[in-house]
C-alpha cells in the first residue's frame, strides 16, 4: 500500500508535472530545466539529513513508521498546491511559485519515501522474505502506475470540462488523498522487528567512510542513478511523444493499458530469476539488458503504421523493466547488512537516503536535459513542432533510454553479494551480538 501511495504522488509528478508546467502553466522549457537541476542541490542537503534523522528517531512505533503518519498528510497538501496554477500571474511569479512548491514537495516526499524504503530492512533479515516483500511492493507499484497512466489524461479532460488547469488541480487533490491514506494504512499494519544495536554518536564523515567501503552498495547506488536518469527522462517525454510525434495524446492511455498486465507479470517473475541466479544484482542485470534491447527495437515502429508491433514490444519492454524495478529495490536492504558486517556501523536510513538521492539526481539530469534540448531545438507549447523537436522526442522515448539500460545491465553484472554469502554475513553479525 505504501508503494501505491508513493506512485500516486511521485509517478504522477514524474509523468505529468513537466508538461503541466510548459503546456498548462505557461513556463518556459529553460526555467523548468533550471528548476530540476537546482532541486537536486536541495536534495543533496536534505536527503542525508532526513536519513540520519530517521536512524535517530525513537518512538513506541519504531524509527521509521512515525514518519509515514506525520509527513504523508502534509506532503499531500503540498502536492495539491504544486498543481494549482493562476493564469494571470506574471512569468516571474509563476517561476517563483513553481520553485518554492516543487522544492517543498521534494522535501516532503523525502520525509516519506526514505523511512518507507528503509522499513523493509527493519521488518526482516531473511533474504527470501525481503525478496518477497519487494516483489509485492513492485507489483503494487506497477498496478498503481498502470492505473495512473490509464485514467489521468481522460480524468483531466472530464474533471476540467475544457479547463486543463482545473482538471490537473482536481486530479492532484484526489491523488494527494490516496497518497496520505495509503501511508497511514501502511503505518498501522507494519511492525519493525529487527533489533538495532544501540547507537553511539557517529559523525557524518564516519558514515560516508562506511558507505565508500560497501562495494555492493556503491553498485546499487550507480544502478539507481542510471535508473532514475533513464526512467524519469523517458516518462517525462512520454506524453510529449504521443501528443506531438504520434499526433494524439489519447494514444498514451492506450499504451498504458497495453503495458499494465506485462508490468504486473514481470514484477512477479523476479523471485524466479533470483532463485535461478541466487544473486539479486545479476537478476537486475539480466532484466536491464533485456529492457534496453526491447526499447532500442521500439524505434523501428510507430502507433500509426504498426500499432500491433508497437504495443507488443512496449508490453515486452515493460515486462523486463518491472522485473528490474523489483530487483533493484530488493538489493538495497541486503547492502545494509554487508555494511554492518564490514564496518560495525548500521545506518539503514542514511544509506537509503543516498540511494534516494542517486535516483533523484538521475531524475533531475534526465528531465532537465530533455527540457534543455527540447528548448534548444525550438519547442513551442501547443504548436506543430519542427523535425528536430520530433526527432528528440522519438529518440528520448526509444534509443537513448535503450542504450542506458544496456549500460545499467553491464554495471550490475559485477554485483557479487549472492544468497550464500549474505547468509554467512548475517550469521557472523548475530554471533558478534
């Protein structure tokens, strides 16, 4: 349920906020690109701080669960404000409002997502149970993403009744309420059971040193950076692609319907590949390589000329991507045990904060570069686009992310923490305690 809530906020933001800013709120591509880059400097400050604070939290509910109860409703309010657009504001006022609301939204999401992401490692140390938990998470996420992508465009039209500003705002209200309700439910139905050693005061420098010698974690961090860059850059481009390259934004809804079932099946297939490889990183590597190959082949087809092949390959691509999505998040809790075994320091929240930061830096680079390039080649909102703009949109949806997925697969091939080694590490930690 936490992943359902997360995606009804963050995937909505990732897929729809950029086109809302440019085509509805009337903000330039260059301003959007600048905001995305600036917000990552903000993340670089607040992510490690929030991660450390969650590690130090003490309450009768545990370290991480209280954050879901308090931060989720507040973040839902900010989500609603982010999609509130006044048509008569000056360009400067619009940019200031965009920057302030987006940065507060990012902070709020950090306060929810870091403790939520860390919660899996606090619920169990069993590697197979963690794989199952992350499989359920990923299946739920794929269902939520599919529902969002299918219903959002028609709902904007229906609720807005011709006024897209109103449509986006009402959708943000609905999704914000779902976001808050899901995390409150998650808070009430989970329990932290992993015994954490009593914490001595540990400096930021010591925590960074501990992270740098954790090789599986470094690979997971690089994988998240590439994942964020590829996923969010492509997602931000998707609605532009169907609106301008294919000529009808309604194709986005059809595309989303065609990929939802493959995405659920792909997420559920991760445990099978993990059982075969006994290595979550290798499983992620295989899924990433196949995602890249499928995405590269998508360049050859169009909805208008080859709809069956286009949607079929899109479904195959989503099948492999969903398996990767499950695998990459299943890796992270295991790296915490490796770090504790290697250094004697357990800092779940701090480590997850850097994973979150890596993902969001990738997101910022992907979306800001897309905005910069589209602006440079002459993008004009709600107009017929020139050939250079259309080419950028098409490559950003197919070949560029395809190549990056292949690179991600190569990086994660070197992940060495297999099931046997992990179990040995957990046994040694328990013997020390």
